[in-house]
């Protein structure tokens, strides 16, 4: 089992920046990918950004050019740098890790990001 602990959410004005962090611990022997999802009230959870073990990244169209995902392999930590934030970025952001030969998934507890003036 893999546990994820997220941090870095909060309230920010439009145009501002935040950085989310997600540290993985537990039975980590093979991480296939780590990523961030978000869910706004009344909406489905959606992929924001992900990074595979080979370093390849994938971003939602709505965040391309504004958000950057990165990873510190030594710390088993993934980051999401969010710049030029918009009110529509307001959501609970969840960290996800896909691991093991069978592709199991673990989720963080979620961190609230609110973009408002």
C-alpha cells in the first residue's frame, strides 16, 4: 500500500501562483506514474497533469502553459506549480500514484485550491 500526503493548497487571487506537493510513502517499489486531478463541486474528477516514470508529461488543455508538474524521485514527491491562476481553477486537487506491476492506484486526501478576489 502507498500513502500520499498533499500540501500547498489555499486561497489565492486571480493571476497568482501556488505550488502543491505530494509525498508518497509505504510499499513503494515501482512507481509507474504520478499525477494531479481536480474536482469542482458538481463536476467529475478530471486529470490536471501527470508524469510517467520515464519523465513524459501530460496536461489538460485548460492548464497548458500555466501549470507545471515535476518530481523528485529521491523523495518520492511530485509537485504541481500553478501560475496565472483563474477562478475556474478552483477545486479540490488530488494526488494520484499508479504503482506496481498490476498498476494499482492510491489517492491523497485532497487539498482545496480557491482562486478568488
